[in-house]
C-alpha cells in the first residue's frame, strides 16, 4: 500500500499564500472587537488572533477630519505595548463617516442614529478607514477613502432600518452589507470593504511591503 505522506497534516489546511510566507515569522493579532473587521481580515487566509484593549478614543478638536482615523488607529495600538511579543504583528483600525466636514462616528441611541441617516439621505459622503500596522521595531499607518452616494430616504425607511438592524456599533449609523446598503446606496467610488470597516486590498499590499 502506498504510504500517505500527508496523514499528519491538519484537515482543510489552506495552502500558504505569498503573504502568509512573507509574514510567517509573526504572530498576528487583530486589535479590534468589530465582527466585520474580523470577517474581512479572515478573508486574507492568515492565522491570527483577536485581542481588544480599552482606550479613550478622543482626539484633538482642531485635528483635520481626514487624519482622525489614522490617529485613532495608532492610538489603539498603545495599550498593547506593555506586553508586546517579540514576534508580534498588531493591526488596529478606525472608521469614520465624513459629510460636510462633519465627523459621524457611532450613534449614541435611536434618535442620534435617525438624525445621522437623515443627514446622509440624498447626499454623498466619504468613508475613511485608518489602519495601523505595528511590530516590535516598526510601525506604519495609512488610510483609505471611499465616496458613497445615498438616495433620498423616507422617515419610514430610516425607522424600518434602525428598528430591525440596530446599527449602533457602526460609524454613520449604517452597515453597507445590510438592508440599507441594498436599497439606499446608488453609487460607490472606491473600496466596498473599506465602507465595511477594513480596506483589505490596500492592507494586503501594505503587509506585503512590511
């Protein structure tokens, strides 16, 4: 009988990609509690763990809005420094919605979310995600911008979405992958995944250069 040389291999083990080979010396940590970011990062087929550290996410009021996500992504890396592994590779990120030079973060409650969606209704806005990649001896940050156009939303449509999907953990009070993305978004210029919370194509390229 022919000997099966693969009998000790894990079941359903994915073949290593060029990126996996490039990063094989690292123990990768995604520093985010977002299920969307976890789902998106998992799509790169890299071994990783998820760790969350609490931090004050405030930023200087005079800061240019476009640079806030990078600032916060870098800020989120700081609590990990005290016990950072010598082979650690940490990825942190932050997403905001920008409209008329106003930053929309996560809504506080239903009325706040309703107000945000009324503001986005019938207009274009920009989603900006900042990403920070940190190792023991190196750190880089970058951001990605996506322009999103909403149709005019009725109050009934906004109420239906908020009542059924409760998007209170999402910047701008909406998830592009949910019902509202199907019925309200009529144009996207840039990365769809960036609107979800992680520009994975850009992240892939940056990790290849890291």
